[in-house]
């Protein structure tokens, strides 16, 4: 079973939101600083990620590697956050992104038998947790 273009587009949209939601972070100084730490370096990875995910059907391995790079950078950023309000939500987003990477690696290894429902669910979790993170950072 191939991942459908609609699901690929949905996945791209969810991940594109990842970088874009954090750009509006503001608030009290400690929250603002924490949000800036989370955003650091992710904007630079945005175009690579978008390009890789748009080619996911033809190059799932490349898309998987791009997702892993974003996840690693985000995890690194989360480890630098000390603001309690931001940290909890950032940890949730980090966990959701890691789950998405795992599901996408499974897809990349064998697209024909991948569990697209799990992949779609993981993508939705990423979108939801980053929406919550955006609320905390606004």
C-alpha cells in the first residue's frame, strides 16, 4: 500500500506548522526565551523538510532522514528549556515528533505494508502538540 498524496500532503502540512507555529512565540521574558530556544535552528531545516516530505512517495528514505534531523534538533532544543510552563508542553511535542519519526521509518522501510493509520495518527499528534506549544508561547 502506498501512502496517498492526500496523506502525504496532510503530513507535510502538519510538519510545516511545526516551524511556523513557533515563530509567533512571545510573552513573559522566561517564556519568550524558552520559545526562542525551541525555535532555534528549526527554521533553517524547514525547506529541506518540506522538500523531502513532498518527495516521500518516491524517496521515503530521504524523507525519513529529514524528519529525523528535525526531531533531533527539536529534542536538543527541548533539553535547553527550563521554563516549567513551556517545558511540559515541549516535552509532549518532542515525544509526538519522535513517535512520528518512528512511524515514518517503518513506512520508509516497507511502504507497501506500512500502517498508514498509525502514521496519520502520529502526524495528528504532532500537529496537536505543536498547536498547544504555540498557545503556551503566545
